[in-house]
C-alpha cells in the first residue's frame, strides 16, 4: 500500500481544560493492567499466569481505562475524518472501538507493535465483527513539562528496501492536546518514561477488510 502521507497530525488541537478534565475523569475509573492481543485485560497483576506475565513484561508496561463516553467521540471523530481526507487515504470505516485512556508511569513503555492486521474481529458485537482496524489515533493529554521520555516513534521502513528509513520520533504530538492519526498497520512504539507520568488517549477506527 503506497501512501502519500505516513501520518497526519494536529498540533495543540484540544484545549488544556479538556485534557486536564479527561485526565481527572480517567483517573477516577478502575484501572486495568495493559495487555497485548492474546492476553485479556486484567485488574490485578497476580491474575496473570507466570508465562503471560513474563511475555508481557518484555512488550508492554502501562495501565489503561476503557471509555465509551459520547463526548470523547464527538470531540475526536472530526479530526479522524479530516486526517483521513487531507492525507488522501480515504479509508472506509464506520465504527470506533472503546477509547483507551493510557497511563505511563516512570519505567513504563510499549515496545514495537501494530494496532491492526488483516485478520478481522470475531466479536464482541456486530459493530466489531468482520472488521479490521484501519486508523489509529493518539491524543497527548499531558503537558510535556510533566514527564520525560515516553516518545511516540514510528518505523516507516519498507522491508523490501535495502536502505531503511531512520526511526521517526513524532515530536509534533508532544504539545498538550495534540493529535496524530495514522494507518493501523504502522509499526510504532512508546519509549520508556524516565520521569513523571504520561497520559494519552487512543482510539481505533474499524472498517470492512481491504478489497
């Protein structure tokens, strides 16, 4: 798939008030230990098997809260639609999953991964079933003065190219309230937070498989 733009960003798109109120709201909810595809979300670390705990510790360390509040989608969806159009992707999608409020404390991270694959969802309801993740959104909720590290990075290399592109740090998303939208097959990671706490909001938009 040849794309004109690898990602599309909106710097400082959301107000400080919105971001800080969402952080307060998310922190009032019960938090889960963030997991990966084949390990279901858990609320207490001891509920993980030793095997899963070991596998998870190498890939991802963070805490998450899943939110379905309408005000979140009303705020973020216009940016998804604008990015999809302005970047020239024009991906067909019709539903967004639960938004993920993510907390990265000191030492926490998420190593290289893709949000979406070619394998369709098999549930949990008709809004998910038979669809794939097409667009991913990350919103920076934290003031960059409140943490260090925790950089969002993309690996935009084509595996068939001899000369790989350097890892790209998405500096445009650092300012509080900034938004980046990118195709869900993009390899990306969040580097370890070295000081403070990084808060973000992630949303995935689904559509029928590529034809």
